[in-house]
C-alpha cells in the first residue's frame, strides 16, 4: 500500500525580504540581510516549528535597481555554516549556481556543510538566468549560455558532484595508529570525468557525508527545468497561484519522474507560499494592504524589469497596454516571463497593473490560522504539493505560522510533532544516497 509521506515545510530566510519594500515595514530590522542574529532567530523559530529546513536563495549579479536584500546579503554557504553551529535538527539548504561555479569546489563546500551539521545539508541548484552575471566571472554578456545549454551544463555539473561525493566509501578511513594505516586505498575512487563542459579528475578531498549525499533541490519550472528535476533532484520548488495549477504541475513532475525510472515519491514537490495570518480575515487583509502600500510604482517597475534582464519599463506609458518587448527575458527567467506576457495579453492588463501584481502578489494563503491550515491541508491532500516553503514577508508572519498554524496541522496528524530522524534525508523521508561503489 502506498503511504503518503508526511507534509514537509521549509522556510526561506531572506533578510529584509524578497519583495522590494518589506525593509520599510516598522517591524523589519533594516539590516536584517547582514544580521547573524536575525538569521539565527529565524532558524530557531523554524526549528521550534519542527520545519524540515531553512533555505537561502542567491544570485550573482546586482545593479542599482536590485531589491534591497540583493544589494547587501550573506553568501549562502557561509551563513549556513554559522547556522549549523546554533541549530540541532533543521536542514540547511543553500543556493549555488551550476553556470558560474565549479563542481569540484561546490562538492567540497556542500560535503563540508553536511559534515559540520551532522547530515543536514541541501543544495539548491540554479542555472543563473541573468546574462550580466557573465561580467562577474571573466566573461562577456554574449558568453552567457542560453537556456537549453545552461540546463545541459547543470545536468553534467550534478553528475560530477554526485561522482565526487562517491570518492570515499563510508568506511574508507581506518585511522589505525598502531599499523599506521590511515585509509583503505580500495575504498578511494578517482572520478576521471571528461565531459562537454567540465573536466574533473578527483577524488574529492573530504569523505562521505553522514546522509550519503546532501539533498538536491531545484526550482526551474520550464520544460527543461522540470526534466532536469525529474532526472537529478530530490526536491523541486514552484510558486503556483491556484490549486488547479499546482495540481497540473504536480502531476507533470511526478509523471516525468516515473518516466525516467524513479519512484514518483523520490522527488518531492514543494510550493512556495507567503501566508498572511490575522485573527480575522479583515486583519489579514489589512496586513496585506499595509505591505502593498509600501511599494511605489517606480519600485514595482524595477522589480518587474529584473525578470526581463533588468529591462527599463519606465519608458512606457503606465496606463497603456503591457508593452510588446519582443523576446527580452526569454533566456533568463523563462517561466516567469512567459507567464507574465500571457496573463497580460489574456486579461488586457496595463503596465501598471502587471508591475503591481508582480511586486505585491495577492496570496490565496491569507486569513485566520484555521483558514491557512485548511488551505495547506487541501493542497497537500489533493495532490497540489508534498509540502511548502514559506517565503514569509515579515518575521512576525513566520512566528504566527509557527505558533498558530503548525499546532493545527499537528493536531490533524498531517505534520510532525518532533523530528523523526537526524539527517535532512531522514526527516524528508528520502532514501539514503548509496555510494555506487559500495553496492
Ligand atoms: C521558490 C523558488 C526559489 C528560487 N530561488 C532561486 C535562487 O535562489 N536563485 C536563482 O537564481 N533562482 C532561483 N529561483 C529561480 C529558479 O531557480 C529558475 O532559475 C527560474 O525559475 C527560471 O528557470 P526556468 O526557466 O526553468 O523556469 C527560484 C525559484 C523558486 C520558485
């Protein structure tokens, strides 16, 4: 009999906010993105809520138009290493680019985080959409690989990482002081990888991770992104506005996972949500309006522009139809740009409406703790998601979720009351990643 896995919950810690104006809210510490104390409090609140993991997003190019959080924030692996020392159970998931990093360094960094944290590390593999990122890595904008090439690189990058993580078998280090034997050479494996994009000899200079291999996360929802997840990832994120769309996406991901010979349950689907919780629906609505009211139209245009390679939307009439900008952005955040253009066309939206919708999207997950818990239960039970990643706008929303929504989910038996295991894989009910040489 197929037993449904328990609901999974993670939270994105994003300093002064994923949205442009959250930093201006009276309750938001304006230096949150570079405050260890802030990250620590968010991680401890998430651990109190028995969440599976905290998540750190990242990108590698900024300009004056970027969101305040992007301008001045911690590098993911560094902050996660610090958080490893002040937490005990929660998973630590960080973003790293497959287009602008080297798989040897990445494999070593995540294996180190995994060892430091006792098996709690996860890697969010991203392909880095913005073409000007190339300028920070000894390349020209024209060298920025196109969408399809980036995903081919990503697949090879992950294969190299997984290969390097198999360098040492579990019991390779003997450390026998009497005989002087430090390791068993039969349990050391050299990768010798020569591929289309990477040439890596190996072996890796750190041993086997406590969970076999760190958990691999991915968030691209284009066709190529989903195919990549189906092959390579343990967890995939998306942000879908309705249960109907979430269900379609869920079925697609699970079918593609099965088609490559994996069990559909081996790839967990998590939906990103930004709940707004009030004692009454009116209070939740007021909170949303307060946050939305902090955003100026200029900021909303800049936020929209980033998705289209930082295109300058201020040059078009605000109350005219959404401008035809050709294929700008096709090569970066493709699923977002396709969606935005198609919604604008179908619903006859003006530029102002599009910008404000993107910068301050209304969430269906708005209401009393009971109402938010009902929605979570419905999406989970009706195959819209295996779990959720909270992208809370304010620290108070994370606290409200932990203190008011989690107990309801626990009472209903959907969510854990304590951690089941030690490693992130155990808590996420993902199989231990066996070393292919030990099988
Ligand atoms: C919940 C969530 C978190 C994401 N985090 C990051 C991130 O930290 N860095 C990044 O460059 N992209 C991030 N993305 C974007 C995706 O990784 C991906 O690049 C984007 O969706 C475009 O890929 P696609 O064309 O396959 O959809 C995130 C997306 C989602 C839904």
